[in-house]
C-alpha cells in the first residue's frame, strides 16, 4: 500500500500527520515498513523524505496519543494506532 494523495482524490496538500497516519494500522509495523507504505511521492509532498523527519513525526504522533510504539526483540521500533485512535477510525460513521 503506497499512499498517493492525488489518487485519493485530494487536490489540497495533505498534512504530515495525515500522511503518516494513513499508513499506520492496528497491526505493529516498523518505521521502515511505514516509510515504504507512505512512498516517495507523499513523503516529498509533505517534506518527510529525510528518515529522521519521518521518525520524528511518528514520535510526535505518539506524544499526542495517536500512535503507540514498542521495541521489538531486534531493537527496532514498531508502531501501531493507539487504542483510542483505532476505535475512532474503526467506529461507525
């Protein structure tokens, strides 16, 4: 899954947080996996091509309580939607 804001019908620039959150699911994924899911085009559009900037955005979302992180056995960081964020996303609309 590569995030493409234009293909999603969005003609306005997306925010950094919305681009990153669109790649995060209830299933844990590494920073690298999420970076690949977002894809170069979306990363470029919101200025998150530097890996450190992408990771910092994940950390910011975690500090806001939108994303949870955990350290995997191999020392990598794995991210997933926070329970409260995933309930809002999966809720009935």
